[in-house]
């Protein structure tokens, strides 16, 4: 017997609230949407959702619980995730120092565009979207909060009689809620891209994002 609609709806609500909690995923999607536009923000959102799909599969098949129960392995993943966030944070801080009114250097793809014309080649746009997707994927996969959240949440909505279909359904709902939230974030923040074309605003956002990512990395390490 398939899991009931009421259970799925309740799980979707909790999964959505979990996706809405502040963290590196939110900072990353917001940065791409504000600085590179909605397509890049949507790419980052898709990457975060793909990362959640990886973590969900791991939780459903029991890998997530094994990782969470192994202090050594979990610590390694935590440190890797923190190191990656520090790397992204440092890049953002460096971008804050190099962004000027002449050319907007795309630190994520190595391409440039003219600040006045706002044009970018098709390959450049694809590079940015791919960079956004890749960073979103890696950030979520290496986020220990995602693993712990799923390992703690899924058993609350499953029973000993739950089937693989039930687990798969809840896993799909998890990914959809994450994709829904971060798509909304990218669309909302992307509407302010015109404001962030100003060099001062871009520098401020790069600096703020870099500091937030580094601070999140420190929090992850200290609280893991």
C-alpha cells in the first residue's frame, strides 16, 4: 500500500522548510542570480537540487546513515565541504578587489563582458551556467547538514512496512521542494541584476558573499 497523501503533504512542508533554512546553498544561488542573472541562478538551483538528489539516494539506501554514524568519515566530508566553501569565499573576496567599471570579469568561467554593452557570447553564458550548476552540486553534496537532515527526517515518515516506492516518492518530493525553493530564490534575486551591474554594488556583494561563505565553513567545522 502506497504512503498516504497526508503523509506526503506533511513531508513536503517539512522538506520545504528545511530547504529554506539559511546556508551555503542560499548564498551561492543568490550570488549567481544577482551577479550573472536568472539563467545562472537557475543553473545553481539545479545544481543544488542535483546534489540533494545524490544525498537523498544515499539516505534512502542507507549510505547516509552509515556516514552519519561514522565519526571519521563524516569528519572527512565535513572538512572537505568546509574547505570548498573557503575556496569559494576566497574567490569572492578576490573578485571584490578586481571588479571595476571597465570589464566585469567572470571569475567562474574565465570569460569577460563589456560592462556597458552587457553582452556575452553563447559559449560564455553556457560556461557560467555550467559553473553555477557545478558549484551548486558540489556545495550541497559536501554539506553535512543535508545528510543529517535527511537521515533524521526520512524515518519520521516511514514505517517498517514502507516500501521502496514509498522511500523513492519521499526522495523525489525532497528534491522537488529544494528545486522549487531555489528556483524561486534565483528568480527573485535575479530581478535585481540591473542594480548589481554597478561596480560598487558588485564589489559589496562579492565581499559579503565571500565573508558569509568563509563564516559558514568555520561554523560547519566547529559544530560538526
